[in-house]
């Protein structure tokens, strides 16, 4: 220790700066976009432990244990996907099979998603098992949930037609008991000529003081979509699969119907929820061109959508980028907005003291094609890609190995046997 002290004194006397490594990780030279905090500039992001420790330009590399050059890339809050399906480990003895669900840790990190919300896969009956098997075992992804208003959950469309199993009181009790994880109520696939599923979901939402997300199901004249967004949903409630066909969003000349603006002024939120069957360019592109953008971009992530036209979160974001939504707004719709919609505003931001959930994105230039769920195609010159994902300050995905060191120069402890 005395020798170290003498060396430090000698360095100071010689005019050599001596630094303490106060940060664990420094992301150097990236273009930071954090719409929630009005940040849009080239800045360095320093991380200590699981928190953002500094956000400024010109942070000395000597202050960090690990420095990663992210110049030419975009540094944003970790993406928040508020429409996913994760229940792959069903409770033994139930009718859940999990065949089309995906595990969050195998899919989310490689698409820069740090928070995924399972929406309605389970109801109040199976949620404790879902929490134990999925929420508490996910190491690289924060998993939140919306409870299905149907107690037994999303088994198939027939099961979800049972109003007897729609119990707002029991649903709300489970939501309040697990308020750290449950962020909403889901109504889905309702095919009857009334609003019972929506109304009971809203009742549960009122009891638990959380928002409702509705997958409208069938479009029937007896229960118009307009009535739901104008009268049934509350401010903050979400209509997902917004660009589904044949949702009545435009007139015969592809002009936006005025009620959409009224619904938005009421506070109703419109979520993408791309999925395997719920996204049509014939709906999305004309509305985007008229300036009616989604409030939140989400995937409806499951096995079929993941291997279909949807692909992943950054692909869905890319579709809106090439349709004309500015990059900053695409980031807002994938971070700040969804985090706020599920009442977790502390997520979806990069700020000193915030948990270090960070996405490092690239925007590739070239000739790219995108399709909707019926094979309708558009082209564009940009595609968003996930370069690196940090969850709570830890690198959980690194596409180009930027955190690595040249193996000939590194002191790597290779195995001898």
C-alpha cells in the first residue's frame, strides 16, 4: 500500500492524471435518443452497477472499467414490448399447452427488448404458476403481465366466450396481490354481439386501478368498434391490433374517420399488436401518411408471428420508420409511451439514477422489403437492427461482439483440457 501511495504521489508531481475507475461500463460516442426526457444528442452513457451513473459528453475513458465505442449507433432506453405471450411452461393438470408461446429470454434480448408484457395468456387462476415459472426465472428480461378477464386464460377462442368465468372481483384481487408484476387487464377474442368481455375487464381495471387492453375480436354491427373506443374504454385503456382488417378506420377514399381523433382526445391509446394476423398495410400506411400514428408499437410475440411477417420488435419499428414516422417518434412509441401506458414511467428512459436498461440500435441503409400478414409488401431504404442490449447494467446481447477483446491481445483463461 505504501508503494502504491508513493507511485500516486510521483504521478501527481509529474503532472500525470490519476483516475479512479468510478464506472463499470462506458458507452462512448453514441447518439442518445430518450424522448421521455427530451434527449436527442451525441452523449456518453456511464453505468455503475445496475444504474445509469452519468449522461454527458466527453466522459473520460479512464473513469470506466469497460469502454465500448458506440459511435455511429443510437443509444435508447431498452425497448418495452407491451403485447407478448410467454407462458411456455403450463401448470400440470390444466388445459394449457404453451405450444405457441415463447420464452422471453430466448427472444427479447436479441431484439433490444428489456421489458416484455405478457397480455392475457393467463387469468387469475394460473397467474401464481406463471409468476413462478416465467417471471421469476427470466434472467435477461423484465416480465410484466396483464391478466385475462377470463379466469382460465387464453386457451382458445371457445373458452374465452364464457362470461361465467369473467369475474372482475377475483381478477382484481389477484392483480392487487401481485401489483409489482400485473400492470393491466386483457379482454380478447370476444365474438358475441355485446360488450360483456370489455365491460367486465373495465370493471376489474377500476377495482385494481390499472388499464385495460382490448383485442376487439370480431367486428359486428351489433357492437361497433366506434362504441368501444368512444364509450366503453376509459382514458389510458388500449385498443390493440389497431391496424387489423376490417376495422372501420377509414372511408372509401382511405380518409381517416373523425371518431379516431375524438377517441384519442378522450385518452384511448392505440397499440400496434402486429401478430400473425392483425397487421395490414392497407390500414397502416394511409393512416400513417395522414399523421395518425400508433401510441405504442408492439409485436404480439408468439411462435407463429415470430416466424411470420412480424419477425421481431425492431422489424415492426422499421415498418413504421419506412412508412414515414420519424425515428425519434418510433423510439418514443417503443419506449416512453408503452412504459407510461402500463404505469411504469420509470422504465423507458435513460436518466441518471434510472435502472440501466439500454438498447443500442443501428439503422442500416439499403434496399429492404417488409410484408404484412397477408403478404402485402412495401419497400424502404432503412432497417433498424439490435446491436447490443443491456438489462440492469449487464450486457445480455452483443451482435457484433463490441464488448469483446482481440483474442491475441486479451488475457483469456482458455481451458487446457
